[in-house]
C-alpha cells in the first residue's frame, strides 16, 4: 500500500489538513487517480507525513471539499426526528387519553407544532406511558392488599395449599 500512496502523500496530507475525512480522501483517490486503498492505509500515510512535517497552520478548504463532503453525507442515514420525547410525554398522553387521538393523528398534531418525529417515536412514547401507568396501578394495588378491619379475614388458603406436599418429605416417617 505504501508504494501506491507514496507519490500522493503530499496531496493526501493537504486534503487531511483541509479537514477531509478518510472516506472523502479514499473517494478522491478512487475517482481522480483510480487507486483503491483502505482507509487505514490512508491514515498511516497521513501520520507518517505529519511526523516528517510539522505545520502549525491549516490551509483553507479547496473547491472540491464541498463536493466530496456532499457525496459522503449522501450515503449516511440522517436522523429526522428527536429521540428524546420526555418533554412531550404529557402532551402525547393528553392527546391519546383525553382527546382519544390515534397515533397518526398525534403525529400530525406534533408536526404542526414543529416537532420533527416519526410514527415509531410516537409508538415508543405511548408504550412508555402505558408502562408507567401499569407500574402506578401495580404499586397502588400492592399497597391495598389485605387491608381489612379484621386481619384474620384477609385471604384464606385454599384446600390445595393446606395439604402436605408428598414430594418434599412432609409425610410422617414410620
């Protein structure tokens, strides 16, 4: 790999100093010079060149920087919604349970308020709200168990629970 990149090491270093990423330099080498190398080889070449030269200033970005940056960005997946909906959970809960909106209608209402989210985020938020409600109901029912005036009238054991279990040695020995 070093033989392939040795004649281009100054240009590679120049592009690196212009804030080109390794993927952008790799694409430039492939399109302009028909050289196919891995990004680690490019990185090694840059670090060797930096050891030989010490530059304190970075040159300005050239005209091709935007072209290669756009090509790399076009291949990346962009996130189109906010993942953290904690500040909107109350609003989503209000739309769902008070106004009885469907998830799609909730999504439309939130987008009308300039909140960029996806339908999956709305479903996640609804699931989180349902889990919180289930936990609240469970903790309330846990505190109300066996609260009667007479503690002996609480819960009676069934016939099956009163019989000794023969599998675990509860049978008297002879």
